[in-house]
C-alpha cells in the first residue's frame, strides 16, 4: 500500500506514548480532514479501534494509520512530526498540497478544495 503521509519517528514515539497513557495500545491513528477554520479545511488526528470499509490502511514506525479514501488526495505527501521546545511540544503538519493557511496554523486549503471557511 502506498504511504499517503510520512509519520516521523518522533511523531510515532509520541503517538505510542499517548496510546500507553490512555490504555489504547493497538489502536489505529486516524488522520483526517474536515471543513472549518478560517482557510476552509482543518486536520484531525484521533485514535480509532476499527477501520471503515473505505479507509486506506498502512503502518509506519509501528503505528497503524487510517486515512479515509476521500481525504487521501488532500493529504498525499503530508509529513507529520512532533517538535519539543522550552514551551512544550506539539505535532506539526507539513502538507505540500496546502496553498493557503491562516494565522492560527491549524487551517488550510488546497488548489482543488477550499472547504468551509469559518472562525479559527
């Protein structure tokens, strides 16, 4: 199966840690796109225990990843990393398909999908 996204080792380690802290070992990491935010689209990351029939499924660094087929073209080539700083840490998402983002950093749009713009 072609890998739609690239999950770095740092991000995978953080996901594993979150799974252990929440007693969710063996869950899938679901990466999704939904309408909203000031640029029209927002990313979603959650833990899921079942794959839907239209999900694409692959594994990176021991993490089982799910992406809905409808989200795959929007997420193609996206890199998910985890960065630590003095102020704490957080996931970063670098999507080569995003042509615009807004100041809050969690909203974007692509050349072919403007989503449903709203408030950040």
